[in-house]
C-alpha cells in the first residue's frame, strides 16, 4: 500500500495534473481520473444514504458496497491492476433479487424522491449510471476489468430497488410519474 498522507496539500496538482495509483502523473481531466473520481462521488452519495437510512441491514449492505467501490476506485487509478474480484456481480444479483421479490410490479415510472434516504438513494443511482458511462468510455481507449462495468450496472439496479424498499419502509412511499397530469 502507498504512503499515507501526513500533509493534505502537496501543490503537485497546481499545474492541472494528478498522480495515479501507480505514481504516474496525468491531467486532471483525463478519462481515467474522471472514471475513478465519479466512483468516489458515488461512494460519497452512498454515504449520504447510509447517514439517512434507519434499516440496519440496508446500512450494512451499503457500507460493504462502499468498501467495494473504494477497491474499484483503486483499481481504476492503477492501469492494469485488478482489485474487484469475480463473483461480486453475482452477489449483487442475489441481493437484488431478494430485495425485489416482495415489491409490487411497476406499472408506472417512479420519480426520484420519497423520504430523505430514498431520495438520496435515487441520487446515488444516477451517479452510479454516470460512473458506469465513464468506465465504459475509459474501456474504449484502455483495458478495463469487464467486471467493473458489470458491477456498476448491477449496482445501479440495486440502488433503484433499494430506493423503492426505503420509500416504502419510511412511510413516505413512492412517487409515481403521472403522464396525464394537469399542470
């Protein structure tokens, strides 16, 4: 593992560059930096869900996912390095199926909202989709662990389902899109 920071600012990025996990320097606008930066943003958004959620099982699940996302960010920050092992996607699918089994079938689109935790979960879902797009874009130019893309794809699905579960548990409920509404 690399050196721990004892001083937060280094001034090395003042020229618009940043260090990758392998020590190489690149522009802060590099797609690799954008990819792992968006995964970091997703991790922060999930932290907001955890801080607003009361269900211990969901909080524990999301905390575990935060650790996985930290691994993924590390992987993306080091070209050719793999930290996200196979099997995590299948685990997400099993969890997703378990949470989804008792939800009613969707007949309408759901608007992002509900209570604070559900709304935060919807926000995390949309950031997850952006992270997935950034990793796909990176993969068009450089080698990317295909498990990373699958993981983000499944995670966004899980965050959607969790937002539904949370909205129902907190008593606020889901907000359905009314395409025939009168303004």
